[in-house]
């Protein structure tokens, strides 16, 4: 297994997405986590009158969302 880790040129994110072992405190993963939590906080700060902004924030967070996509409750992010 060690030889596979040494020769594996994938990023930690690629390893996570593949379900393979990864370094949990990788700086790129930490940045992605912080950015996602920022998007959750931004979404939670919106009102129902800001539906286009809310949708855009959810699309950035999730990649894509279907129609209709309405959340009346604040989204929850994992707190450290």
C-alpha cells in the first residue's frame, strides 16, 4: 500500500471523490471546506425574497440543483 501512496499523483480531493485513503488535513481540502461553509453562511443570511441569490448560492455549493429548489429552513454546515 505504501508504494501505491508514493506513486499516486492524484490530489487529495481526487482521492476523496474516489473513496480512497487521503490526508485529512490537506490544505486544499481545508480551503474547500471553508469555502463551502462560507456559502452555507451566505445562504442562511438571505431572505425568501432573494430567491435568485439563494439559488445561485446553492448551485455553487452543490454543483447543480433541480426545479424547484426551495429551502425555508437554514442549511446546516458542520461546525468544528
